[in-house]
C-alpha cells in the first residue's frame, strides 16, 4: 500500500515539474516574441503596410549584423512610395551599402530626384558607387537639373585673367562658366578646379591669338566660341553649358613696355661694348707711349756713344781736328736751316 502511494506521489511530482517547465518555456517564448515585436514591430508594420518587402526575419538579421532598421526601412519605404522598383535595390543591397559606410537615405533621395526629372538616367548601382567615391550624389543630381555657375577665375584668387593680344595690349577678363553634372563621368572625372583651369587657359589662348585688342573688345563672344570649340569638359565630372564673358578691362601696353625694356637692355650692351673698345684704345695708346719712350731711351743711349766714338777716332788718328770742325759747321748749318724752316722756333 505504501509502495503504491509513493509511486503515485512520484508520478504526480514529475508531471508537475514537466508542467512547470513547459510553462516556463512558454513564458520565455512569449517574452522573446514580445521583445522582438516591441523592438521591430513598428518597422515591420510600416514595411508590411507599404509593401516594402522587408520581413521580420530581415529585421532580426539587421539586429545581428548591427544595421539600424531606422535607416534601412524608411529608405526602402521612401523608394517604394516614389515608384522606384529596381531589382538590384533590395534590403540586402541597402544593408551592404550601409555597412560599406554609404549614406543610404541620400542615395534614395538622389534616385527619387533623378526619377522625377525623367531626363536623368541614374541606376542604383551608379548612385551607390558615386556615394562611396565620396561625392554628394544628391548634389550631383540637382546640378544636372539646375546648372551651376562657376566664376573664372575662382573667388578668393586673382581678380581677373590677364592676357595679351598680338598688338601688345593687356586685357583683363572675368568669365562665368555654366556647368551641369555628368553622372556617367562623375566617378574618376576631374572636379571644377580643372574646369576653371582649362577655361582660363582657353581664354588666355584666344586673346593671345587675336590680331589686336580692339577686335576682342568688339566681339567678346569670339572668346566663348573659341573656348567651347576646344571641348574642355572632356574627362571631367561636368558638362559645360555656356561660357559668358562678364567683364573685359584694358590693362597696360605690355608690348611697348617690353620694347622699352629691350631698348634699355640694348643700350646697356652697346655702352658696355663701347667702354670695352675705349679701354682697348687707351691700353693700345699706353703701349705706343711705352714704345716711344723705349725708342727715346735707345736714341739717348746711341747719342751717348757718339762722343766716345769721336774720342776713339781722335786717339786712333782716323779723325782730325779739321774734320771735327767741318762736322760742327755742318751741324750749325743744319740747325740754322731748321730754325728758318720752323719760323725761328728751335725744336
């Protein structure tokens, strides 16, 4: 009897334990479901009502992948409501772009803007690539719809572009370049600094090829036509719509100043050459004077030998006293004739 009662009590205890364990499991499941619903229920209801195609399991997966549903769900709903149904634009693709560091809402807004414009072709893949490249894809789309005006030269730099026509007159030009984004070349294309540099180079070249500055002042549009014909927007992120000359001022006469500087330089060269020739002439004169003094010294030396030779002749008997006096008479006669010839001035 006691054995039977003990068996019955053990069976009842096991049932109670199983029942309590089942209740605990049910409570845990209910709590988990309630927690999931409280965390993702709002986003799942919004996605379900708008047919965004995001399930509760996708939301749970976002939580595990550390993706914010507050970013993905509104962006997908915004795209669906705007009528953008690209096959590539799935919730997984949006998550991948978010994890790559992209701005998902900005990409969706850019796609909506391009879709509303109807003249701009922009795919989800291109938009995400532009965004990951560091460009503002929404600003690029807006620039495609509403062209942007760029000052040339840029503000904060030189006030004007200075160029010289063939007649030597300097012209100071300020231009405005109207551009719009080229979405197909936005990735890897040059920025607006390149556009400013190319347009400035084209303006300077166009003015430099003009025969005179008056022609440029009479037809400023010749600059715009010449620059536009050079296709300066190739390999850039923009397409040049127009180039407008805002202002042209006449500067200095660079040609005359260059000629004056050249003349001054030539004068200095000629002066240096003349000074060189004068120095050479002075040196040559000094050399001649030195040669004359040398000749005089030789003459004096030779004249000093005459008395010695005469004395030697007297001693040897080759010259007599009468010969000596005849020589003196000849010298006196020569001195007299020279004095008469020079007007009484002795040398």
